[in-house]
C-alpha cells in the first residue's frame, strides 16, 4: 500500500490539495484547474490505493476518488473532537487509517474486503 501525506499530493500528472479550504485538482505542468470542491473544508490529505483521505480541522473525514475527471466523494464521517481544531495529518499504515485529535488516536481498517 503506497501512501503519501502532505498539504498537496502529486498523483500522475495532477496535483491535489487544499487551497483556502477548497480541495483542488490541477494539472501539474500547466496549472490548469481540473476541479474544485468544498469537500470536508480546510484540512489535510493522505493518498492510498487510488483515493484521497481528507481530514478537516473540524474532524470531518472524507474519502475521495483521486481522479482529475471530477470530485467523486465515496463517503464521510466525523470523529469526536475536543474544543480545539484538528491539524494533524491522517496516516495510513498496515491497512489502517490513523487519525489523531489532541490526546486521542482513532484507527480504522481500510483494507479492501475480499
């Protein structure tokens, strides 16, 4: 399982990232915007297995297909938060999605079910 996390991620010839709270896909070599969506709001990303896992500072997690064809959200949920925003990056390791909010760590099994 290959995964990367940062504020922007290059997948193929398109760059995906948050710009002023808007998730944006743009062609890397020309800067041409493929699509923009409010998605989960301002946050951070991790990429694995053809999908972006977006975590907003408000604790909303979204699963988005990593494609320049358009914004395709597959689902979302919310983690319980303290009163402070969540600024940590989501991490994928060993088939699990790890999310941290202050002193709490959440782990989700994201392996394909066979």
